[in-house]
């Protein structure tokens, strides 16, 4: 008998927390651009956010990120996700960072911390970084 893992649905509260993590990455260099917001919106839509609901999710995520002083709450949602969705989010984080063609020291530090918090192997994290860096150069 073969068992398949049930598809994991992501609710709006989880999407807001994931959005807050992505917004945190976008704001860490103090230059949150429209391009970065578009990347975040598209990622959240790919993760089950409804198009008609996306602006509300983004606004809630911005407020949550502004009022939080740590990323632990945001990473809990991602850490418990299916591996393929977790990798999508890590790719998005790197896309946000390299959207301006470079990663500063704060962004690199954030990604090192996230690798540990999300239980992502450093080799996988490095491979994703290089892939996205090439795509954005």
C-alpha cells in the first residue's frame, strides 16, 4: 500500500508570517523596492494566497514585521513546511537580496542565521545563492 503525504494548505495567518520574513529580508538593507514587493507578492500567490487578498496579506505582513524585534516567529512557519516549499522561500529570499545585484553584510548575515533556523544544509543554501546570483547578474 502506498501513502501519499496530504497537500499542505497554508492559511492567511501563515502567509502573513511568511510575508513578514520576506519583508524583513527586503528591508534589512534599508531599501525596500517595488521590485522586491512584487517578488514577495508573487511568492505568496504561489504559496496559496488569493490574488484578491494579496494586498491585505502584504499590509498585515508589513505591520507584523515593523512591530517585531525578532525573526523567530516568522521562521517557525517556514521551518515546518514541506521541503519543496521551504526551498522556494529560500530562493525568494535570495531573489530579494540580489534584486539590487549585490548582497550586503547584513543580508549575508541574515541568510546565515536563516540557514540554521530553517534547518537548511549550508551546501544547499550556497547552491541556491549561486543559482540566484547567476540569474540576477
